């Protein structure tokens, strides 16, 4: 399973000091690009400890052990055990859907509406 975010034009690494097209080798390489994109083009929401504040399609970022940045998307499915929204994220070799919203320190919470906002990636 792959999840793609369609922008009005490609995001290039050269915009961040590297002169080549975006090749997502690891989240550490591309996380600043995603963060900057969402900070400029999405609605930044409050970080809370209430699962009800996280709606389907919201983007959440975390700080994993070792100060590793991480990003996931809130799904429309709820955990049968906790009632929290499930998160789709890629932590390893492929994307997974799991109950992990509050397993790590949340650093940002965004709501992105591509149809109603113009993507600013220059």
C-alpha cells in the first residue's frame, strides 16, 4: 500500500539545498520538506491528548526515541481496544495501520485541504 500526496508541482530537494529531484531515501532526509510544506499549506491544529481531536485525514508528526522525526495520517477507523483513531504510517519496510496515536511525543497536528488551498512549495 502506498499513500501519495498530490501537489500542484513536484517538491525538489534543491529547494532545501540539494540539487536533485526528491528521492525519499528515508524520513530523516525528507521530513524537513514535509514539515515545511504542511506549515505553509495546511491548517495547524493544537496538539492534544484527546483522541476525538484527531480527524480522518489529519497529519500528525511525532518524535520517536533517538530524536527521530516521524509522520502519519489519521484514518477513519477506530481501534477496537482503545477507541482511538488508527494511524497509517511507514515505520520499517512498508506502511502499516495501527493504534499508535499516543505512543510517542506528538510534535505537530495538521489538517490539509488540497482542493481549497493553493500549495506553496516555492
